């Protein structure tokens, strides 16, 4: 098979890119069956994302966002950040920021289903299920991919959207710097006694970070980043004991909790690819960068990659070869600064709030209070998050 672009990986970012690169023929390769099984209508899945208004606009323009049932979406109207002295509080408010919401909370399954449904309406798009890519050969005018079943695929450009472990990145000979955080994120959903008021709440606990994100009705999604052993212990707790721990850690902010579904854990690491382009190759999403989930920015950065690469391709002149390194470097340049800035902010916050040093402890809580009183700095932080 011969296409303009082979998209390796059918996660959120690969699918969004395949939809956005409108006027070129694409093949999307996934090792899994396609499309995935539909979401369970009753319960919310434990994989939840906070999507920035900027990316909601991008997904809306792709006619993806409209396909998510309203009942599965939750607007975030305010955000509260607590320091580890129990007092420091930084509040972001959509109304004061002049936007209708700070973010939208959506579950993985609902977003994936909407992306699949939008792709079904895209012309010149081949979906290759059970297609694991096993070898890459880059030639002068094309890249050739060998699939597990022996099939060959030829493309002018190969987009690696195959996640943090990106086999494609390795095949292209691109190094990645991987630094484990020594933490895992425990995710779980809860029903809450008191209304959450569409507020996203976060507690920095001198290393661990607890976030409670609003879901439709009186439900919450938890992301609790903890040292691996502590995360393992949480997973072993009986549902009631887990609820009491989360209630205590959140100071009873939303009253009594009851667990919905089973908790899961994800090991956390920071990853930076040394390059995001090579001849006939471009990396997008987690294949290019992985950040700590404390600011809910991983998929958001990936969608921005997808948008930037699709925009570059849409603006190409007839003389441009879409796989030429010179051309692809424009994508690399466009993404370098925003990705670095987000990585520094997220890693900086993690370091500042993870330090056991008493002086740093006082400084960070003072910092939160001060930031709350300095509208310019606060607005800057907020703009970064809104995207
Ligand atoms: C606890 C937690 C909470 C998070 N919360 C947020 C949040 O609120 N907001 C946010 O923006 N981000 C969040 N993130 C980050 C977000 O989950 C990731 O950044 C995002 O899922 C990355 O998407 P992706 O499509 O790049 O990669 P992936 O989702 O990893 O998808 C990669 C795809 O490639 C496929 N693949 C792998 N190997 C091959 C191969 N050889 N051939 C073909 N296909 C292959 C895989 O099967 C997979 O489908 C969170 C992360 C964690 C851990």
C-alpha cells in the first residue's frame, strides 16, 4: 500500500492528527482491534483528561468535540490549589479570567469514540487494525514500513504517534531522555456527598499531589501521584478505607466519598526526545515528550503537536516534499519553545512542591499566597493552562 502519510499509533494524538491532515491520504496503524469497544454507558471510565479550551476549539474545528455526548462532559469553572501547610490557597476563576470555562473534563473512552467516528467521515483514510509496525526503512523519496504480518506500507511521511515507548522513535534512531519520577498516579472515580461546584481541586502534599476533578452529577475523578510503594498500598486498600484516606487528604472538601469502579495506577516519568523530526519522520504526542500529569497537560501538548504539524502540511507549496527534513524542521522549531516551557513549569512545580527542605516548604506556600495576590502572575499561569 502507498499513502502520503502513515500514522503509527491510534491513541488520542494520532487519531486527531489523522483527522486534521485533511487533504492528504493517510493510513492509521494500530496493534489493537479498531475501533475500540464502545464506552460503558453507566459508569465513567477511570481514565479522565482535562482538555484546555484551546484544544477544545481545535477538536471542535475537526468536528470531533460535537460527537461527545453532553452528558459525558464537565466544564471546570474554578480551580483551587492548596499548599502543604493546609492554608495556602491559589484560586483560578473562569469568570475573572474572562472565559466561560478553564477546562473540560472528558473520559478517554468518550473522546476516543468521538475521534473514531469523525475519522470514519474522513476521505482517503485507511485504518489498519492489528497492524504492529516492526521495521522502518527510510529511502530518498519514501519511507517503507514493514508490518508484523509481512505487509509493506510506503509513505512520504511517517508520523510516530505510538506513545512514550515509541518503537518508531527507536527505529528512526532518535534518542529519548527518560527520567522516572519514582511516583505512580493512582486514578479512581468517586461519588461525593456535597456538590463539587465544577471546581477542580489540588493539594500539594510535600511530594505527593492529590487532584480531584469534577465529573457530571455528584462524581469526582481522582489523580493521586505518590511514591510507588505508597501508591501500591492505596491500591490494596478496601474501598471504604481508600475513601476515608482521600477524604482526610482533601480535608473533607466535598464530604463523604464512595468509590465507583476499581482504582488503577500509572508509573510516572519525564521523557524528552532529542529530536522530534528526522528524514521522513515526525514525532507527536507522548512519543516526543511526556510530562508529569500534575497540570493535566500531556494530551494537550500532543493535540497542539497534531495541530502544528497539520497546519504546516496544509500550508505547503507544491514544491515542498512533506517528508524532507528541511520542511519538517519548521514543525520542530514551532513546537520547541511551547513544549520546553510546559515541561519546565510542570517539572519546576513538581520539584518545588516535592522538596523536603523546610525553607523551600515555607517559600512554596508563601509563593502560592503571593501568586494569589499578584493578578498579573496569576493570569500568566492561567493563560498557560488554558492553552
Ligand atoms: C494519570 C494520568 C493522568 C493524565 N491526565 C491528563 C489530563 O488531564 N490532560 C492531559 O492533557 N493529559 C493527561 N495525561 C497525559 C495523557 O494521558 C497522554 O499525554 C496522552 O494519552 C498521550 O497520547 P498519545 O496518543 O501521544 O499516546 P498513547 O495514548 O500512548 O497512544 C499510543 C498508541 O500507539 C500504539 N502503538 C504502540 N506501539 C505501536 C506500534 N509498534 N505500531 C502501531 N501502534 C503502536 C498504542 O497501542 C497506542 O494506541 C495524563 C496521564 C496520566 C498517566
